[in-house]
C-alpha cells in the first residue's frame, strides 16, 4: 500500500472541489464499489499524492479540538420497529447460530466441477446499472446485496428514477436465503446503498449514501427485522460512517461540523463529539485490531506546507484527534499497523514507522530505494468485509526488483531477506517501485509475490529460500484457496480456471459474465450472475 505519485497540487485540488458541486448532480456516475464519497476520494487522493520531502507527523503535542471530549450520556435505545418502504420478505428458519464470526473465515477449495449443487434467485430488476455486493459474515454465511441503480457509460436501461435494493442473508453451504429485505423508492441513479456490519453486535446498518428516500435502517442480523430508523447526517454530499470494532454496534460518523461516535439506533445522542478543525472531515475504515480510525480534514486555509489537507487519527474511545499518517500511507496488518513516514522528492517511500493500537510510533526503519511496501495477506476471509477481501497477517513485505525483505510488524525486525532477481519484477514507471501483492500460506510454508496480473514468485515463508512452483497461465488476476489458485484467464469475459498450486495441474475451467461475479462468500466459492447466485463445484 505505497503512497506514490506526482507532487500534490493544492490549487488544482481546490478547483476540482469547486467544480464537484456543480457537476455531481448532472454527470453520470460509473458503477463502482468505491466505499468513499467523491469528496472523500478527492481528499484522500490529494493527501496520498502529497509525498514530497516532508515527514508525516506521527506524534506531538498538537491536538485538534478539546484534548479529551466529554462523553455524552449513554443513549436510550428505542426498540420500536420502523416500517420500511417494502415489507420483509419470507424467511427460512435456520438451526445454526446467525452471528458474525470472530476468527478468520477459512476458504473451501473446489477441486472439480459437477452438477451445480444449488442456485438461488435473488430479488432484483436485472438492469445493466444494478449494483451487486457480497459481504462475508461467517463460515457458510454471507450478505448479498442487489441494487441500487448507479448509471454508468452504457446503462441505457436506467434512464428513470426508479430505485430498488434487496439484501439477503444467505447460507452459502445450502443455498438458502435465511431472510430477505427489499426497498423501493424514487431517486436519480447516482448513489449506491451501503451496508455496514456493526462489529459483532449482531446488527447491520443499511443506508442510501445520499440519505434520500432509500433505506436508513438498523437491522437485526439474525432475523432481518428493522430495529430502529437511522437518522444520520451527511458530511458534505454523502454520508460518511465507519463501524467500530467489537460488540458495541457503534459507528464513527462525520457531520458538517464534527466527528461523532454514536449508536445508530439513536444517532442524536453521541457518546462523544469532536469538532472538525476545518471545513470538513472524512473517516476511513481500518483493518485489524486498533483503537483508532484514520481521518482526512479539509482545512479552512492551506497549512504551513501549503496543502489544504491534514491527516489525523481519531481515538475510538475518547474522540481525541491527533496528527497522523494519511490513509494511503498506512500499512494495515492484522494487529500491528505501520505507516510510511518519509518520502523522497519523487514520492518514493524512504522510511517506515510501526504503530501501536493507539497509533503512537513504536519503531522506525529506513527503506531501500525503489521499494514497494505491502502488508502480507492470507487466503482467508474477513467477517464484515466485502467477500474476496483477503485477511492480513502480521508480516510486512519490502519489495524491490532485486530484493524481498520480510518484517515483523510488531517490532520492525527483519525475519529474512532474499534475492528477488529471479522473479522478473519490473518498475512500470522508471524510478518507481514494482507493484505487487504478497500472500502467506502457512500450511505449505510458502510466501508468494504476485505481479503483472498472474505472475508469481514463491519463497519458503520461514526462511526466504527459493521455493519454485509451476507458473500459472497469463491472465488479468488471481486469488487463492488453501491448496488451489484461481486465475481469470480471459479478461473481460471472466473465464475462471482452477489449478493445484503445488503441482500446477489444471483442475477445471468455467466462464462468467465478468470477473467480479466470482467470490468466496462465507468461505464457499459462488458465482453471482445477474440476480442469480449459484454454488461452484
């Protein structure tokens, strides 16, 4: 997750922000699962591109707002169900616990294709602009969202203002919908509907990004019933909220003037509130076990460095806001994050700093020139995250065209360093680091560097010794199960082929409408084609 690119231009960014409000209502939105609003995206991009020679502020006496915001009274929760635009659909009883898994979700490989074990039709419109999202919940459990309508370049069948969304809790082992909810309303096809899994509280939050006439419900995960209406606030054009880890069911939400932590069942009674020291703020999610969330702040006037943005970390327990690394500089490991803390004049990282749970620095390490810094991923799913999002280990990879170094994220110490010359890594832009992903397979003691789509270079995870494995065919992307590699071999058709990772044997191949239609949902490989979800294998 390196932060590279051209030097940030505050004048250009200010112009972009001014024209955004003039164009967002008329410009066609493109289908995308970017979880950040347009304004938030500009803020993040502006800060990420602001590398330069300045070090990021990782500690210090500067505080935004009150040093310790006074906690608000504990909110009283209204349990009266709020009616939704469309009644709850029929549900299927389940004998299994319906809860968010607290451990990584293991994937189940598919070694051969046979008759489709199950197929499930989900409520939808079938329109070309219909969005599809799948969220991991537990082994054999996933939330599947169909809709809303977001117009892209070729969405000729989405010229009206009719919106429709369905959300289903699906048993991905048996192929049954445990419950399904539907909403219909009228709105321009510009904004999607977001789903936040509220930690391990057993609740989820469903809201239309623009807070128009769409859903704004706190829902019971086990039954699909509405527990309360969500009276959120938009920070600018869209609502910005992130779930707090753990069992509180709270969210951290930015408003036009503050950042607050609330129980979304009673959004008018914040547990704490911190004033925004600027025009607006945008809160970003974190992966792993931390007590903070990263924040981008649009300042009232350019700071001492000439930039109109400031990056900060907000404490989840107190609301304390301190200077910190921008979200693009964070290396999000399982429990010990780090941040790129120094860049050279071209935007290349030169220093890495480890952080504790509160975001305070614990160690610092200089980086060799031309390095890409990555959290080492695993082949497990993350409960509450978009299906297919890989889990994180507590290792950090420092990769250049000539060398691979693996660091312990807790201490910053080197586990091992090995030559990467045999890997054929290249710098896509002269003077910049190679772009790679790195995956750990502890079962087979392998660590794989993925580059250029489906190129792989494998090492022994414990020692760094070369561990040659058969090459995979050229393709656009790949993902891993416990023993198999799954390769998209023919972009954009979405053809998928499975290979035994150790022997290179091709196990099967199949086709799909597009690459995004395949995912491990609740650990089971499924295919979402239009409004139909089916098992693979």
